């Protein structure tokens, strides 16, 4: 671990309220005792009120009022982070391993009361999403890194129409998770326009030496929704679609990302939708 990681770890352990010796801290973190001394000195220099007690029952501790500092998360904030990590990992978050390590650190340096509370709440919430494979997570990592660094990638994309997968240069402006799928949004060099791509349909991806600058104020989420959802005030042609069926099935249909935005009338066994004509030829089937 880096020095900053060691310092933070020592801070977490002392925050639990236990008095610990330098040897105990070193054994817990698997570092040399001299490293502990250096970290303690750095923490004191930064303003952390660490108390050193000598004698048989001595050791390091932190003033009690410092443990309430807003620098740390309270128990409800910790619970919220645990739940957020569950959502992220189940959705295929590309840095799940790093997220797991972060949560392990928080659990590791909690006191017994906090630990019992966190463990009980971590098993109280479950999320079901389609399982993501290793290749998808790798592509998500590459796209996120490219978006953050402003680096162009070369991509082969399968549109599912039996066409040749021509390599195209792509400037990823961001990645978006929506309705169980990951999308990447950016400038496509092949079409010479902004495009959305489903990440699970990417067949190859590699970094290039090319660079790009994302437009100021650009929102990948807004662009994706603007392209997937029709504008009822626009010039597009709309059709009225009437669907009859069991109430439970119609309930599920009305929760769909497209139909849910287009419902204009609902009865127990019938629903009426106002759908843009091109949607009937593409997404609806």
C-alpha cells in the first residue's frame, strides 16, 4: 500500500476507539513498525489529535471528539455506500474489484457495533440484473478510461443485421447504464456524427494514439434519451397503437422504457399508446 493508504488505514483503526501499539498496527497492516511511526508523525503534522500513552497498557489513540469529524462517514452513510456498491456491482460496474476493496477497507476498520450493523444491512438488499461477462467489463473499463483521458478508440460493432463489422474510429464521450444495458455515447468517425452504441454488441476495441476534446457541457445521458425517446412536439409522424390483453401483462408493458413514455390511455385490459412511426419499424418489434 502507499503511504497515504497506510495513514488512512491507521486513522480508521484508531477511530474505532481502541488503543493500539505501533507493533499491533504494523502487524495488522503487514508493514514495518518504522513505517507506522512515520505515518503517525505525518498524521499528527496534518492536525490529527493522536495521543501516545506509555506503559504496559499504552498505545496510540485519538481524542474522542475527533471521531465525530465530518471527514468520516457515519453509520447511515456507511450503510448507504454498502447498498450503492451492491447496485453498482450487480449492474456490471467496470471497476467492481476496486469497489470491493474500498468496501472491505470500510468494513475492516469499523468497530464491532458498526460491523454488525453493516453486515446485517449488506445482506438485506439484493439486486437482479443480467449477468455481465469479463469481456464486457474490460470494454467498459477501456471506454471509461478513454472518455476520461480524451483518447480515441478503434471499434468493431455488430448491428445484428449480418453486415461486415468495419473498424471505425470512435471518440467515447461517456458510458451510460440504462434499463439493464450499458451504452457508450460519442462521435463516430465512420458516420461522422454523434452515435449511441450498445457495449455488449462491440466485438473488438483497442486504444489509438488519437485524441479528442469532449464538447463543453455535453451529457451522454441526455443524448442517449433524446435519441431513444421520440419528441412529441417534433415533426415526426405518430401512430395510435391499441393493445388488448391480460392486466398483468399490460402492466409490464407500461413499465417498458418506450411504451411507458407513450401511454395515453389505460383500462384494465386495454392500453392505448401514441408511438412515433419509425419506432414501430425499429424498436417495437
